[in-house]
């Protein structure tokens, strides 16, 4: 009796309850207040059943640090893609070759896919409108300038051995970044992986990079064959797809080239002159669709999804040219300044690129516009010219470097070694 009485007197353990939105969806709630991270990420109103005030996505424009893609819990990630895709010339395959996003990023979800949250309604990459690149055709012909006759009006770029080694160390880290939990190389915007479904090209890329880097002894021939087939699928995919899919194919093919160049299997050349020309053809098609938002030319704020595609595409083009320069320099082939890129904007600041919700990005972009009322810095301003070293040029470059991320710093370092500062 006394034992029963003492048990009854024990206070009931407190139990934190999920917000109404998470409870209705039957998913784990982060319990953050006033707005849980899941409701903030999906732009939903957040209300706890204790009768607390309802808070919407605009209660504050800043996401809590824990909700960034680099450190978010499963509730903040879209796991909705669960389909399999056929590689060209193969039967359908299942993980680990073609895995849903949780397997791709090395996460272990605690719920079945149908109960996992997604970002439906938050990101829509279907209606991207960019300004076509006028000299996109020169991207397709870039290999001709290096492999055929020298250009009479230009001197070849001279790469110091240490510069090539530094670039190599950076580029070869990109595949390894994809192996880390939530790892994304700087030429892929993390929000590309937060759409309703992960684009098949990127889903395959994450899986195949893992398969290539963590292959079992004796499986080299099979792994190389799968990669070759996927690269061919990307080539065949170039017609009748939207701008977003073109970008994802470009990113994936470039990653395969970097992977094959720095981590060859049994000396099989997946990265050769022919595949380099194909890479530049894919880059041309993506650039032809546009690399600049119309609003960027009028110094106004574009749509977030459109900006993500434009900014990621510019970064991808910069990586491709740097990689091509490295490839040619190692072969003793001359490289020339890519004048077709002269009007392209340098990578935007770290805070703008790292924004993980629409409200935060809009706030950062408004600040970005006030910083660049005289026009965003262009890549050609980092090249050698009569203005190199001038006070006005140094002020603009300094302004950009104050907010640049690691990728921007790498681009500046490369340009500085080639052209001076």
C-alpha cells in the first residue's frame, strides 16, 4: 500500500509536445520556439497546442544556426525522392548505386519515406528565366584555342607549378566533400537538393562518387562501366530538358571528370581530350540558356530559385575553366584568357550563398544591392589590364573580398597568380 501510494505521489514526467503542424504530419518536431525549424523551412505557421500565439515564417528573418543544411536534422531535409533511375544501357538499379537522398548523404532517417517532410511549395525550379549568354558558342570552341593554332593577339597564360599544385589540391577535394554528411562542393547550391525531388543527375552523382571512392577490391571494372554509362546518359539528356536539369547535368558531368582525373581506376582514361570536348559542349548548352538574371542587370532582386540557378551555373563555369586550364597545362598545351566570360559576375558573398530560407536570402540580397550600387564585380576585373593595381580597382576588389567565401578566395588566388593584383 505504501509502495502504491508513493508511486502515485511521484510527479508525472513532463513531455514536450510537437507543434500542431508537425503533429498533423506525424513527423518529429524540433520544438524550437517561437517557430520550429521545420515550419520555418517550409514557410508554415507554427502553433503549439498549449494555446500559445501563432507565429508565421516572417516572425524573424534569421534561421537558427542549427537549421542550416550543413547541420540540420532529418526534419529539415527533403527525403521525398525514392525512385530508381535507369542508367543508359543498364537495367534499373537500387542502392547503393542509385540511392534516395538520405542514403546519398549518409544519413539514417527514422521514418518511412512517405512520412518524411519535404519542401513542396517552397522551391520551384520549373520556370527559370535567364538572359542568354552572347558568346556561349566560344565555350563550345574553347578546346580549339588550346589544341589548334595559337591566337595571335593573346599570349598564353603562364601557370607556376605551385599554382597548379594548389588548384589540384582544391579540385580533388570536391569528390571527397560529397562523401561527408551533408557535404556539397561549392559549385552545387545546397538548395538544389531541397527541391520536391532531388534531380536524378545529382542523385546519381552523389551515389556514384561514393561508389567510385569506396569501391571494393575487384569491382573496378564494374564501377568504371557504370560511370561511363551515366556520363553517356547525361550526354543524351541534353535535348528537351529545362534550364535546371541542364545545370544539374553540367554539374554532374564536371564532377565525374574531376573524379576520373584525380582518382583513375586501373589507368582507364575517362578524362581525355574527347570527354573534355564533351564537357565544354554541355557547358555551352547550359550557358546558352543564360547565366545572368534579368534583375541583376537592373540592380533589383530576382526570384530566389532563378538566382540559385544563375549563381550555381557561373560557379560551375569557373570550375570548368580552371579544370580545363589544369588539364591542358599538365599536357603542355597553351591556355588563353577566356574572353567570353568577361562580363560574368564573380561569386557573391558567403552570407548570400549560405542563406537557407527565402526570407533570409531576401534580406541578404537587399544588403548586397546596397553594397554594389556601382555594379557587381566582373571576372574580367581580376584579369591583367591597364587598370590592374589602380586605386579604384583595388577598392572594388577589396569590397568583394570582405564578403567572399572560400570559393571566391580560390578564384581570386588563381587570377592573382596569373594576372597580378
